[in-house]
C-alpha cells in the first residue's frame, strides 16, 4: 500500500475526486435519457457498460428512435468522439512503450477530464513513459469509470423519480467548468478555450454534433499557434 505505484495511483484519484461530481451527474442524466428514449432497462444497462461515452450515447439515441441506418449511428458516434484521436496522439509519447492491448485499454477508459488533468500535470514534463505517469493516469480513469457507470445505472433504474425541473444536465456543465477554469494559467490555454468555445457556439446548428469536433480541432490549432508565436516572441 506504500509502494510508489500505489502512491501515484492515490495522487491521481485525489485529483480526480472533484471531477467525479461532474462525471456522476452527467452519467445520471445519460442513464435517464437512455430509458426515456425507449430502450429497455436491460438494453440501457448493456449500452452504458459497453459504450463508455456519454456524448456518443446521447447522439445515437435520436437516430435509433428514428430507425436510422446502423452505419449512420456509428458514423455519428465516430464524429462526436473524433476528439479522442487528438487526445490519443497527445498521450501516445507517455504510453507508447506499453503493449498495444494495454494501450487500447487505456484508450477505452480515457475521458476528457482525465486527459485534461493528466496533461495539466505532465504535459510539460521532459520525461515520458515513466511508471509514475502510468499509475497516476490509472488513478484518474479507474474512479471515473466506476462513478460514471454507478450513476448511469442509478439514472436507468431510478431516473423516473427525478423531477425534470432539477435541470441536472446544467449542473453537470457547471461542475465541469469548475474543474477546467482553474487550469487556465497560460496564454495558449486561454486562446484554446476561447477558440473552442466560439466555434462550438457557432457550430450548434451543424448535424451530428459536428460543431463539437470542429471546436476541438479549432481549439488545439489556436493553442499550438499561440504557443509557437509566444516562443518566437521570447526568442526575438
């Protein structure tokens, strides 16, 4: 229990605790939506355990209700989660030494919050691929998976008892903002969030939540460009 691995795991879990409020609330809202869309409790349970992606679940529900082709449902889920390609590329230097099966496992359990917290701690680190980084990341993603599924199952089986006036989906957004805002400490981060927020707002009318994918790409580009311009300004 006092080994370096366990200490790093606990450090990740400790940093993830504030995010569990947002994760749990969003999972609860998603569980309610699954059942209200017409899925049986058994089907909703299977979906929340197999498809560990709330945005993809919520995107696919209206398509399933309208009897859309299977390929379109999968395409919509791919578009919504395309941001994880960018996340995976950023995390690859830290975990490329692992066998591909383990990397696939880490990818499955990764979330937006775990990526933000991990990069906030190790993004500028020159050492990549250490055991400390792996166990810290595990400390981030394991509690998140349990919180998501536990709360999603509560939403599936108890969601009918929650009044719609509670607006839990808005509470989840506020909780996520409380996590992200303290991380805004550099100019590239500011530009990244401003660009992503603006693009997401403008892209709301786009189908299949393409505005979300565009916001991720635009935010990353804005952050990278700002960082390079800042470095050039310092060098000159």
